[in-house]
């Protein structure tokens, strides 16, 4: 009997499988993953797993016992080699053909690889095994070169410096966190890293990596390193979709319901580039834990015929030393910025579109100071609110009161 087939056993795929059962689907559900481990969460890999004193274990999303209890067939350590859209089957690596009534592609992304001489010496962080391989290298006095000043690179730098490593972050762009993080917040994070002893080299590309690990920058300067780690972004896994003739646009192209051009095939998570009602005229592909969770749930509901458009506001978070960064919405959609000082070194930035609508908000500081505020701002964004800029700037005006306006 054809059932629901999910390719990709990460956060999005696992949440979709669970949601199908929670929504009452009683037919077959099959979850196929290339890794041999049951689905687990990836955010701890650059944080808790690297910092744990004892041998860590992955934070499992769906283990075999729960999968069995829910009647979900877990096929792990297996690639899917092809999709037959006409016959509505997927072919597994071993040659088995598996029929589907609806198919979800939650294939995720892979690390973007360096393309310089000596690139094979660099390590990457995507899987639990990658984190385990990095742990013994983060020891006091070890020289760590991190290529890439985005979220992953800076979280790795924070973990390495906490272990007493001598850390250098190399970023080709003019500043760290160029994608999605306002310059004002990025500057505070940069200062915090420098205070921890991390050297930041921005505006310089990598020329090559020498045997033994030294990184030679574009200006000829040399960064001695015992370990080189690259965190220069991720590439969506779209090969399976492309081979099946599905549209690809910086990810598998889906509409606001996460449906592809084939009404029986959906895509969710890091691999999906979706049309979002809050940000018309552009496709959005997000590499974020909560996005994978939200889209996995939504895809499952729509595989059952609900036809619901995505409503979740894009949301990102990162821990940098003792600071927490949270961003709701897309800051680059804004034309004006309003700042609110929360005290104790915490601040919020609000980004307004040309028509005054709130399209993004970013908070930086201790989690207890910014978490609730960013959540309220997220609710304002979802409601397409256009709050008074003066009220946004004033700490005396509660954000919750703006929701009632």
C-alpha cells in the first residue's frame, strides 16, 4: 500500500513523520535517512556537544522505540537514488522501489566546501560524528583557525576559546555576520569575541592551506594553526529533486504551502526555498532549527490536504559566549531601524518597511532580558503591525501593549 514517504531524517523529516500520526493519518509512514543514527537535533553540535565534559550523546528527536510505537518505519543508513513521479515511487540505494501517495523531501543541506589549495585539510561541522572528531582538538593552547564569520564559525570560535584555545576567525567579507544580522549587533558580538582573546581577521580571503595546517591569506599573511575548521555556509541538497524535474531556485522551489510543482511532492527545512506571505516577491530558504521544525509540521498537515500557507515568522538564534542573539523576521526587508535599550547591556533593534510595517526585530544580551521581547516582536511581525516608532524605542512602553493597539 502506498503511504507517506519522507526522504531525510533530520528535524524537518522527523517532525513531519510524528505530525502525520498526531493528525490522524493511519496509513504507512516511512522515514528514510542517510545517516545511521536516528533523527537528532543539530544546534547542540556547535555548543553543548563541544563544551560537554563527559562524552556527549545526540539529542534524539525520534528514536526507534517511539517510531515503533507510532508505527513509523525508520530506514536509516540508506540513500534514495531516484524519484519516479509518474509511477509515484522512490528507489532506495539497494534497488528497492517504495511507492508513495505523498512524498516529502527534507534532504537538508551539506557544508559548502573550500576551493583553495590544501582545502582537504579543513574540517567541517554538520553531523554528530564531526563534533566528536573536533572535541579532542579543542584543548588548552591549541591553535584553531576558523574560516567563516557566520553563526557556525563564531559558535565554534566561542567553544574553542572556552577550552583555552588560541583562536583566529577569518572572514572574507568586511565584517562578521554579514547575512541577516544588523551591523550594530554584529559589532557588539565582535567586541565580545575579542575580549575572549579571539582574533578576527575580516575583509581577507584564504589563499591556501599549507601542509600542517597554516592558513595563508590573500594578502600573504600567515595564520599558524593546529586545526583548520571551515564554516562558510551550506548548500541545499537538491540533486534528487533536480533529477526528478522539480524546479530549483537556491533550494527546492515550493509555494507557501510547501508544495512543489508536483502536487504529490512537498519539501521542507534547509533544502526548501519557499514563497512566504510576509515577504512577497522573494523566495526564502532558511537554515535554522525552528524553521525545520515549523516546516516539518506544516508539510505534514498539507500532505493530508489542509492547504495551509506558512505563517511562522523566520526566527534565528545563536549563543556567543554568555550572549544570546535572537532575530525574528528578515532585517534586510526593512528601510528604517529603531533601537530600544533594555538595560544591562541588552538591546533590541526593530526594522520597519517603507510603509511602517514591522518586518524584523533583533535582540542581543542575556537570554532572560531579550527572549520574551523578541517573542512579542515576532507576534507583531506576524500580525503585520505598523507600531509607532517612538513607542518601539521607549522601554517604558510595553511591547505587549502594542499587540492590543
